[in-house]
C-alpha cells in the first residue's frame, strides 16, 4: 500500500464511513455529504497532491540544475576541459578537490529531486 492509499484509508476512518447507519448530530451531516467527501478523498486529493509535488519538483529541479551548471563552469575554468570525461562525469582524480566535492553533492541532490515521485 503506497502512502497516498494509507492517507486515504486514514481519512475514511476519520470520517467514519463505516458508521452510515447512525443518523443523528454530526453523523447526519456526514451522511448528507458522504459522496462529496468520498469524491474528495479518493479522486480530488490524489490529484491535488500530484500537482503540488509536480510543482515543487519542477521548481527545485530548475534551481539545482542552475547550481550544477555554475559549478561545471567553475570546474572547467579552474581545472580545464579534461576535468570531465566524455560522458559528462567528473574525472576521478578531481573528485577530492573542493569544487569536485561540491559538484558531486549538487549532482546527488539533482538525482534525489528527479526521484521525488517515489
């Protein structure tokens, strides 16, 4: 069961959908709005969560990509074109330099943001 399904189950329990036979007080209101609440929990909520994460992911990814490009430029200026392999990876002999460590740190952050959906 994924996280959104767990949350949907919790919301169903909180709104006590299993007590539909009760018809007084707040239960009467919940019974009256039951279909709206179910639609929100099982359809609208997932869409809103997906939109929020997509928006967050795109902003964060853009910011990190810009940082990565700046560090790449600094490495190229400081260490030369030979600092990068033809694949775009940082050469092993430059990984222990301060710029190399910063590059690897930002690259790891970018990979984490790309996996934000998981």
